[in-house]
């Protein structure tokens, strides 16, 4: 309100305000990519995970001389969030240096994501920041999850 009791116009248009959290998530995934430890593949990946409470946990791929011990960016971000007490997620953004294709998570990461529900959004980006968004259900249809263990 101003001094005459009139409602003041917001300085940022509503559409722009709504876009902000997504832009931040995308940026955080690009920033995380800069920390990738990938001397073997030279394929840096970054991920940023948005929790239900609005916090963002980022992660990068971490490779190892014993190649099978490498971990993807997506799982690094998820494990960071879980270990800080967060188990409910809204979205994840994933970034790589691929210019022509959208980065897509590997099968193992899709299954790890699925452990925490099927009802969230995965933003797959190109190096220039353009993206497509998929529901986890689309990336891993007919999935097996924790609830299924009680059905037998
Ligand atoms: N990688 C990820 O971290 N996320 C993906 O979505 C695809 C692949 C990593 C694993 C490995 O360190 C490198 O990229 C090449 O496969």
C-alpha cells in the first residue's frame, strides 16, 4: 500500500516471478557441472534437485580410477538431499555440455529417483540452457518401487 492507501503495482510481473524458481534450478544445475570430477569420460554433468520445502541440492558426477565406482550427478544430488533429511522432491534439472541433445539420466539414476515417488518433473537441458520437461513416470514407465514390496 502507498501513503494514500492504494495498492502498489508489483515491480516484477507475475509471469516473471513464477519463472524465477525454475531459472534458479536450471542455473544451479549448470553451476554444479563446473565441479564435475570426470577425468576419464571428460563428460561433465550437473544436477539440481528441488525439495518439497523449496531447498535446492546440487550434485556433479564423481568418477574413479576404478571405473565402476563412478557416481552420476543425479545420484550425488539425491544422496546429498537424503542425508540432510529431505525425502520429498518436486523437480530436478540436469545439465551437460551437449549442444545438440538434451541430457537424459541413465537407467540407474531413474530407478534411484523413482524410490522417492513418480510424481515429479525432470528438466533435461542442452548446453545453451534450453530444456524439455518430463514427468518421472514418462522416463521410467511401469516402474517398480517401495510400495510394491508389500504386495506379494
Ligand atoms: N553421467 C551423469 O552424471 N549423468 C547422466 O545423466 C549421464 C551420465 C555421467 C556418468 C559418467 O561420469 C559420465 O557422465 C559419462 O557417462
